[in-house]
C-alpha cells in the first residue's frame, strides 16, 4: 500500500476529499456572506439558518410533493431567495442607516426564529435524504475510491462559485453592482434602481445558501442544527479571508476545508478547532485577513 | 450604543436605593432560586455591558468567560476544600485569564469583525471544553457543593445562598459603576465615540480596550462561578454560543450603556424563559422575535426608553 507521511494514501486522499466537500460548503456560504456584506454592509447571521432551510425545503419537496433532487437544485434557491426578498424588504431594509452591528443582532434573531420553528416542527433527530439514484455508487480510481455524489458536490460547488465570480467581476451587471458598493448615491444618479439591486443581492446571497443546503441534504442528515454548526466556522473563514475579494472567499473556503481534512488524519481531536486556530494565527500576522482591504 | 457619561446624579441614587429595596423584598415574593439566576445573569450582563455599552465593542463570545468561570469555580469547589467566596474569585480569575488571550487577539479588529472573532474564539473554547477530561464532557461537573462563606457560614439554605448572591451582585454593581465613572471609564467612552481622536489625545487605545476586555471577562467569570455554586453544576451549555447570544439579548432589552439595564434585561428574559420553559423550542422562537423587535423598535432598551421618557439618567 502506498504511504504518504506514514499514512496510507487512500485514507489521506479520502480525508482530503472530505475536506474539499466541507470546503465547498464553506466557500459557497462565505461567498454569499461576502456578496451581501459588500452591498448591504450587514453580516447575515441567518445565513446558516437559511442554508438549513434549503435542506429542509429540499426534503419537503421530496416528501410532500414528490419533487426530486435535480428540480430541487433549481427550485430551492428560488424559494429561499424569495424568503430573502421578504426578509430584506420587511426587516433588514430599515437598518441601513444605523450601526452595522444591529444587522448582526437582528439576523441572529432571525436565525433563532427559523431554527426554533424547524425544531418545533421536525425535532432535532434529523431526517434522511437519499442520494439520487443517478449519483449513487462511486468509481475506483486505483489510488482511492471516489463516491460519485461527493465528486458531484465538489464540482457543482466549484461551478456555482465560478459563475458567481464571473457575474460579479466580468459582466455589466456585476460592474454596476460593484459601482453601487463603492458609491450608491452616484450610481442612483445614473438612473439605476439601487434599492431593488440591494434586495436582489441579498436574495442572491441567500439563494446560494439554499443551493448549498440542497447539496448538503444527502451528506449530513437534514436537521435544525446543521446551520449553526456551519455558520460559526464560516465566520472564521470570512475573518481569515477578509471580505474584500470574491475569489478570496472561494479560495479560502476550499483551502480551509482541506486543512481541516488533513488535521483529521494527523490529529483527529483538533479537527473542530483547527480553523479557529488558523484564524487566531492570521489575526496575529495579518489582522485585516488574507484578501481583505483596509477596513 | 449610547451610555450616559454624566456624573452619578440624584436620579441614580434614587434608582440604586429602589434596586436595593427590591433585592431585599424580592425573596419573600418570588422563588429565591429564580432570583439567584436573575442576579447571576445580571452580573454577566453588566460585564458584557461594560465592554459593549461603554467601550463600543460588542462581543458575541462572552459565554467562553462565563463558562470557564463556572467550570473553574465548580472544579475548585469540589476538589480544593476552599470557602465559597474563594471559589467565586477563582471563577473570576479563570475568566480574566482567558480574557487576556482572547482580548489580545480580538481587539485587533473592531465592529462586526470583532463580534465574529469573539464568536469564533469562544467556539474554540467550547470545542476545547468538549475534549478535555476535567469538564466531564456532556455530563458536566455535577454535585458541586455550595461551601461555606468565609469558611464559617454554610450556604446550603436557599436564603443564605440568596444573600451571598445578592452581596456579590451589589459588589460587582458598585465596582462596575466605579469603573465607568473613573477617568479610565471616561477614556473608554471617548474611544467608543471616536477612536482616532482618543488616540490623537495621546491615549493608548489598544491598552484601554484590552483592560476593559479583561475586566469584562473577569466579571463574566464571577457570574459563571456564582451560578455554578447556586445550581451545583457546570455544563457545556454555559460555554455554548447560545449563552453568548442570550447575554447580548439581555443587554439589548435592558438598554446598552445603562447602569440599571443589565438587571432589568436579565429579569425580563429569565422570567420569559421560566414561563415558556414547558413549551420546548418556542423559547428560542420567542427570543429570536424579541431580538428582532428590540432592534427594529426599541434599540435603547427598556431603561433607555424610560430615561428618554422621564429625562433622567439611570
């Protein structure tokens, strides 16, 4: 058997793959947070809860309406995005003129409400969501076994992240968006409906979380706590990466997932902690984050 | 995040005497155990408020100091054969020691980054507590004795423990009041209002913020240690991020940067939790709804609104 650093290669590569999967979720969630923060200047604490909502909506679509995984990949982001529009228009919009810390407090409240409601409705035990038949099984690559679904998740996440990056950095819409981030008043003077743009930015950010939720449903059991487990790690990811750069959030997310995967090979007890320790280290040497602008 | 910077006034003295009277009368009206919980959390909220309300640093990780204080006090109460006030002091020291490390790291950023960093570091402390043997994992440290005050007065009876808790609360209250109205406290408030300007006046703002952070962690540890003695256990629940959220909510409902806000917030939220305890997760939903309502409709909190209505400073 091939050994790498005294560890069997299949084990090491398997953990790296697991790390990549976690990293895929960190990347999608921190990307959404960064997009929302750029435009609204608010950290969306409810991001984890909306990710969890995405998983639950996928489960509901399957069990109440018989709608399967692939349609859910399109429908769920739309539904979660619509929920985002509702949230932004009703309770988040009044906060733009005050200290951004209140945005964090308010969205924390939203997260509590959503989690409490799902816990009341479905308990904390977790509901299983089957891997779709066309993605079950796996491929023996010789050096390791690759479960098809896991490969699919990493690929889908990478494509969605890349598409978001292209939209923001390379299209006309993205250019307007970035301009509005820099100076909303000036962009409005050019006749752009900035408030509507803000609403759809928020919706887009949380739709990403919803999409991630569908992908997560077959991997983790669908349960009310899945959001909170992710959101705090994602905050650390955001602090490490800094929210100045879209590409930065994506790269940081995937990289930290891999670091976490490697840690669970060499020191399993530290797997939960390693990302926070990396954050502490980054704060020491580069307080504004790896890709952050001066804040 | 406005706190009043004026001198302690007549209004304040009246408020303080009313509070003392309430603390003395309360155990004949309400359950002492409930009141002790309210007072412990009020100390915790005062500690948080010292940092958030007066220094402008809103931490989302204060459960780390509270929980560490609880564990340290519970462990030493069980194993060291000390008296009650020493156990609570050990809780405070444990909180302060952790505060030095977490504060030193997190004051490098401000605003929402500060909130996220403290949350993440507190989660690190949580996972640490899950792993290490001395916390006894999911079970927590159970059957913690209430000990004797000064090694002589037993605190097993609920009234004796109540007076001890009330005494610690009042000491903390006066200490926090002294800090806020000291020259040190004035500089903190100046930093909150305009940090570059405070720097330009020659103050080392980083040092001030770190000291405020450590003091806040110290009082949080005292609150956690006291709660561990009151209920006789210290569990993972006290280190969880939900506890951090709870203290933020209590401070917000009472009023950021007000002297009497912490006790008010602790009382209101504890009463609600007590009332809704049998309804399962509806407590979480209610807490979330209060968060939303407080941010949207009464950011000044109960005491802040009263202050504005009556034009007094509390």
